[in-house]
């Protein structure tokens, strides 16, 4: 059976690592190399938003049954509903060091971001949830995380709101990295661009209607396509 994990369970599993947090809504875990427990090796669905920043070393992660390697100075983003499995580290790497930020869906939904900018960035993570950072982007991320940590450990009022604002700011740092990745990608022809646009529209429709409509015909009709063509395009 699939192992379901929320922030509370996540903090419990990684309790042997240094971590700070705000109840069961938000936490930052500083992880370094050590023998992993069996529970970490199981595939699980995280019920929230997770960001893994690899600082040193290499990790292999299965994301919706596809394996990715998280290299130094790269981010790995997971949104609710995705299935993860933390695989073996690459090589004998005792310098492995990564930071994980985890938050509940409720906490993440309160962040203040431009939805029109957020949606295309989220789609880019469907193809590849790993984002390589430049040195300036990594430095900016480190500043945000350091300030989040200090705010989380403080007894200041409204610290949850402060952390949310910092997370929203960090989103735009990530958005810039995704824009840069897109600019570096090979140019695509007009047919592929149209297919990608239809795919984006399809994902948007599914996110809005999947609770009520799970028939291909419904989505094909909304996109003015035949069910057969839509199935082929998505595949």
C-alpha cells in the first residue's frame, strides 16, 4: 500500500536530523549523510508541498515512477498528490548535504503569488521537477532559508505570516530559474508549441474538474478535440 505522509509524519520520520518548524504546518530539515531507515526507502505520497535543495553530493529520487538525479546546487519540487521514493545516494558520498522544506497544503495555499505566473511554472515542473541553480540564485535561496529559520525559531508575533511572505518571495526566485531553463531549451516547431498549449489547457481543466469529471470525452469536448486525438496528444 502507498505510504501517505503529512508534515507531522515527515518530521517524525526525520526526527534524527536538525529541524525547525511551525507546528505541523511548516518545517525546515537540515539533512546530512547517514544510514537511512527502512521507512525512508518506501514510496510515499506527501500531502503538501516539498522542496529539496541539494547542497553537496548526489541523490536519486523516484518521482511518479520516473527516476531523477538531484545534483549539487539543484532544487527538487514536489506538489500534493505526487508519489516519491528516496533512492540510494550516488557513490560513496559522505559529504551529502541537503535541506528540505515541507509545508501542509493549507499553509501553502495562503501564500501570496500571482496565479497567472504560477501556473506555467508549475507545468514546467511536470516535465522535470529538478531545477539547477546559478550561484546567485543559490545565494538568494540561502538568504531566504536562513531568514525563514530565524523567524521560525523566534517568538515574534505573526511569524507564520512572515514565513509565508518569505516563501512567496522565494517562489519568484524559483520562477526566474524556470524561465532561464526554458530560455536555454531547444526551440520547438509550431506544431509542438500548439500541442504543448493544448496540454497546458488540459491540465488546467483537470485541476478544476477532476472531482466531478473523469471521462476523456468531457475534456475533449471542452478542448474541441476528439477523445482519440486528445488521448494520443497527452500520451
